[in-house]
C-alpha cells in the first residue's frame, strides 16, 4: 500500500487529515501519551510516507529537543509543579510537573512529525502544484503562494548575507569564537538583506509582473482535484481517531 515518492492522496485529503488529527492530538485525555493519534500517525508514516518516516521523526526530535529542555527548566526546576489544567490537553489528575511536561511534549512531537511528513515535501518541492490542486478559496491560495515566495526570498537573502561575511573574513564557515563575537553584525546584515530584497520584490517585481493576477489564472477551479477513495479511507480513520480521543477525554 505504500507509495514511492509522492503520496497518492490528494492535497485536499492531506490537509483535511492533518487538521482532523491535529485536533485529536490536543484533545485533553487521561493518558500520558495520546494513544489514538499516535496510532494514526504511525500508520500514516508506514503506509503513506515510508521513505520519509525517519526524516520526519528526526525533524520532530530536533525541533522538540530545545522546547522540552525549556519546559523542563521552567516547570520542573523553577515552578516545581504543573499548572492546574482547565480544559487544556494535559492530565487532569495530579499536578506532577514531569507528567505535565511529558504530556505536552509528546503531543507537540506528534503534531510536528505529522505536519512534516504530510505537508513538508509538498510545500517545498511542488508548492505551486499542491496549491493548484487543493480545494481552498482562491484568495487564500494566492496569499499562501506569496507567503511561500517571501519565505524563499528570506532564505536566499540569509544565505547571501552569510556568504558575504565569510568572504570578508569576518565570519568562519564553522562554529568559532569569531562567529559569536560578530553575531550582532551577522543579524544586522541578514536583516538589511531581507528588507532590501523583499521590498524590491513587493514594490517592483511583483507589481510590474502583476503576480496576483497571474496566480488567479493558475489557481483556476477546474484544476482542483476531487477526493479519492484513498482520501476517504484516511479521513474515516482520522474521524475515528478524534472520536476515540474525545471518548477518552470524557472518561
């Protein structure tokens, strides 16, 4: 059932599954780890994103590592107790800071892994095709497309600023004391590069080429893909997942 490369699910099906399961992940429940969403995410990785499963898990661990350390310092070492939950996705019984942090981090980890596995490759390698085929209002598609274009511009500006400072021998390609000493200069250079590049894009390139009007033609409604049987199967699983999560929360 695994599909090599791009998933057989349509963009609309992916978005609906991610939204539904994300709600299930953050439904409050009595368990330390949200079991129904974890089962769904595990099946999704194995059946739909087998080649990217380890990459998504590694990305989630990298993202959640600093957050877990920060939450542990704040709630375990400093506060010493978890806040009293009021309808939030944390254990209702007991006020252990360790349980609170573990519960919150496990849910955030599942969310990051699901988001990365389902949408990361689509929005980086084939973003325009993904937005063309997904069923969303046309203004939303245009806003997302231009946001992704700005993000790409910011990334390119950051790389240019870094290369410029390395070429000027103010920074080194690897970690060093010189990089820490000139960190403020790096931030200022990146900021000026981003402001200049994005402003030029907004005021000249995009307005001259009339990008919004062109995107309206690209995002024509006849190019949107309808839900397939595979989408409906996964959506059914997502609905069952959120139903089990709500049932567990009501116990």
